[in-house]
C-alpha cells in the first residue's frame, strides 16, 4: 500500500490522465516505483497507443493489458483502490 505522499501523487497523476493531461501524468508516475505507479504508467502508454511499452509496464505491475477496454474506467478503478 502506498504511503500518503505517494498516494497523493498517484491520485494527481490519475486526475491528470482522466482530464487528458497525458504528459503531466507521465511525469509523475515515471519517477515512482510501486506496483500502482507501474499500473498507471501502463495505462498511459495504452492511451498513447504504444502497446509494446504498455505491456512492459503491465508486466511490472503484475496486471493484465486485456482486462479493461476503456482506459478511463481502468484509471478510476485504480484510483478507487489506492
């Protein structure tokens, strides 16, 4: 479970991503080293259309690329489970 400061950053990254601020979100998660950050990072690359990179981050997060078709629903799920 992430610490409170990391949780705040993860929430901020998700809010940016949901509001189409991909770069701001990416800047946050690329500097965090936790399964949740890797998962958000994976979703960002899915949004970007970079399946190869996305699958890499899904593997690091121990999540599946195929579970969610809608990245915003997936981000909301992650946010609700921080």
